[in-house]
C-alpha cells in the first residue's frame, strides 16, 4: 500500500467512525425524547429540580427562601442572612439542604449565600442529597456525560497524530539511530499538536451536544417557595447570591480597602 493509499484509508476510517457515532447519537436522542415523555409522572424534589435546572448551589437559594418564609432566617439589604431568635427551633428536622443551610448560617452568619457557596459542610450535605436524588432517576443521572462527544474528539486527535507518524516512521526513510528516533518523536509531537488544535476544535465546535430533556423539564417546574416571598426579600435574596465584598470590587483601591493602616 502506498503512502497516499494509507493516508486515504486513515481518512476513510475516521469518516466511518464519525458515521457510526452520528447514527448512535440519533438513536440515543430518539430514546431520550421517548423517555422524556414520562417525566410528567415523576415526583421530583424541588431542591433537586432547582439544582438540575441551574447549578448545584442554586438549591441553597431555594432553601433560604423556605427558611425566610418560615421565619427562621432574616435577610438585610446587603443580602446577609442571620438566624432569628426562634430559628434554632427544629434544626435538623426537615429537608437536608434546608437544615444544612440553617446550620451554616448559625455558625457563620451574618453571611451571604455567595459567601456560603464553598462552605464544606453545606457542599457535602448538598452533594449527598443530590447524589441520592440522582439515584432515583438513573436514566438521567449521567445525562451530562457524553461518551459520543469524547469519542468524536478522540477520533480527531488520533487522526492528527497518524499523519506525522506515517510521515516520520512509515515512510521510506525511517529513523535509523537513537538520535534520529528522538528527533522523529519530536517532529511527531510538534506536528501532531499543530494538526490536533484545529481538528479537535472543529470536533468540539460542530459535534452536537447531548440534549438534556430532564434539565429542560426541571427548569419548567414551578418553584412556589421563592415566588411566595415579597418583592423586597426576593430582591435581597438575589443580592445575596451575587454579593461582592468591598475588597473584590475593581473600583476599590488599596488605600480605600484599608491599606496598611
């Protein structure tokens, strides 16, 4: 087989792989759409729905709204949450995310939701709850893991390095000594990376992501607790989610933040 024929065979193999991946993508998409038709009969925890529709820490905002409605928390104009005098009553009872948030505010408050976003205890409780809820919907728990997309990128990467290997090691003048071998490996790595950057970018850019009907369904579910808050507390809750400390603001100079004084 000539070098040109070998190159054509490699390209044809890559095209064949993409054809198989495309067929599998269509089959999976059709199966996902069929399974999504039964989502209306599934009882989804509102905290799970909020975290699925957005980010995991969005469940904290839902929990804060519930605690505000119950009178266990208060929130000031800067979005800082504090436990009320009767807020400790019933701690540990109820939803695990709500209980974890109440405990975190009691230990660190007054504090914003953004300030609690990386709190290890709250993250651990939230993560355990979400994993437990995902286990109840096994078909959708791994929906963000797209093996077909990974295979599409891997195919582009393999094709990128095949041609340098073919040119250096499968040609008529293959490396003979150790020095030539090392130099050949260097050329393969450099040339392969130069080809991989555009080819993998094309795979990432044009390969369709897996559709997520479960996330779309969760985004469409009603969340009555936050809506039950008055406009002022809803605004303060939004402020709490995006609150920035004075030292984080770009317009604050070293002297404005206190400097060395």
